[in-house]
């Protein structure tokens, strides 16, 4: 996309979009819509066998923005979620595998929306 500079940071289960505060609302909307898809993917593809179902049900994705950044976070809400991600060399991890699978499409959708908005077609 000509004239569009985008820097993307992947870090510890967080996708960050830097593109200027004037486009935060457009990108945040795309990230908010993607959050449920990311959450569902994580729940569906979590590689562990449920005992209580709490860990799977407790996977949560949320979009936030501020200061020119839009962030989509995927996290566990159970205390032992960290251990599911790291035990046995990540055998039961779902956070990073989910973001690796979903981030390219989330970011492409947001970039497309920002480009349309910049061109007055958003």
C-alpha cells in the first residue's frame, strides 16, 4: 500500500499496531471484531485435555487503544494458565500458536480498513 508505513510488534502474546492516533478508532474496531475469532480459535485449538473446562473457558481476547497504539491481547484468566503455556517445552501452549495463526489476517484486515478510511471509503 503506497504511502502507508506500518510497524508491527509481536511480544509475549500481544499484537501491537502503530499507525498514529487519528486511525486508532478504525484499527481498534477491526481488532475488536477479531477478538472473538482469536478467542474461539484459542479455545478450539488448545491442545490440553480438559478436566474442569475452566482454562479453556477462561481464554480471553481483548482490543485496547491509546497513544497511537492498538493492541489485541490474548490471555488466560486462570491462575495456572502460565503453566499450560510453558510446561513440557510448550506442549500445551495455545497463546502464541493462536497469535501466529491469526495475527496475519487480523493485521491485514486492520491495514485494509485504515487504507480505505484514509482514502475516504471507510
